[in-house]
C-alpha cells in the first residue's frame, strides 16, 4: 500500500467513526448522560484506530527517510536487529603505483531476547570479529610487502550488510586485489537472530545435502550455458578434471532478504574470471527436504 493510499484510508476511518458518533448522539438526545458517554467512547475509538494507522505509517515511512532515523528505529524495543556493524579499522595508502582503501567493520550485539541468546550472540560476534581482524591484517601485510615490487598494485577491503530481517543478519567481507589483473573474494557471515549463533550449512542440513544441492547447481549451470553461449562453467562431469562436482564442507553461502539459501562461488572458482562471482538460489522445497 502506497503512503498516499494509507493516508486516505486513515482519513476515511476517522470520518466514518465521527459520523457514526454524531448519528448516535442525535438518536439519543433523551439521555444526555448516555450520549456523553457514547460520544467519549466513539472519540476513543477514533483516536485508537488513528493511532494504530499512524504507528503503521510511521514504521513504513521512517526507516526509508534517513540513515539516522533508521538507526534510531533499530534501538527501539521490538524493532531492528540484534546486531549491527561498527567501523573499527581504516587504512589507506596512495602513491604513483600503489593504492589501498581498507574500511572494515566489526559486528556488535545490539540487544537480545533473553540471556541465553545474548551470551551466544556475544560468543558468535567475538569469534567473527577475530576472524575479520586476522584476515584484514593479512591482506594489509601482503599489500605493504608488494610496495617493494615493480608495477601497479591496489587493495580494497570492505564490509557491508547483505540481509537484515526478522530471522537473519548477514554481512559480507569483500577483498579486491589488483596487480596484473584483478581478483575479488568474499566471505559471508550468517547470524541467526533467534539463537544468536553463526549459522553453518552442516549445522542446518542433514547429511547428504551437499550432493543434493550440487546436483541442482550443476543442472542450473548446464541450463544457463544452453541459453547463453557466452557462459561457460567448469564442470567435472563434462570432462573438466578440475571442474566443479560438489560444494565444499565449508561452502560460502548466505541467506537473502527473502529468506532464501544462496550458494556463492568466488570469481574464477567455477567459471572464467570474466564471469565474476557466481551465485545460485536453492529452491525452498529442496531446502526444506534437507533441513534438520
């Protein structure tokens, strides 16, 4: 519903109730006391309905106004998330041949529904932040070492939120290293708001899910190549010895805004570098079949 339609609906609700209250008062002039009570009751209903509609409008409109308002909404009870990203590491470098732009965030616990979830969320974020810090330090160290090399080189490291809904908080750490060519890799971190845990595929699915999901992905690759001759995937079953056959035990993945499972492959992992990173949405029916 558009905001304009919602405002019109709110206005119509108020007019109807006011008319009804007026009619009731006209019909019961013989009892001033009763009329007074009914009028007050009607006004109370009008205010209640108007308040509910206004609150709904507020929840729809405000988060889409400014980042400041959106962040403020997250702090309110029952609204927002258990987690948020806070920048903790910035590093930049610029010369004639080399450049670096590193702006990395750590994940912070905002709130939790109970003590158990809060404790688990804290453990999860601590482990994730440590992993991000180690990876960032490694990339910066490698970049500084490359300054001694001839030629151009660059490093870009970023974090960004991918999904933030009722069930999930997902963010990505992406790293792009450029020398003779450019290579981008990503690591997704999936947090359950219900448990506070960092989620893994093996933790969500029964044994055998890797084979089932991989079969579906290969079918999608084959279908894509039939539709578009410019697409080419490395598939072991098609004669590529080093080609894709099955997702890894620690496969990169995330949950999107529609609560769908998305399997992700880095640039050059299952296809030519020119195709970039590849992702495949696993159907809900297949996901449900293998859920623990």
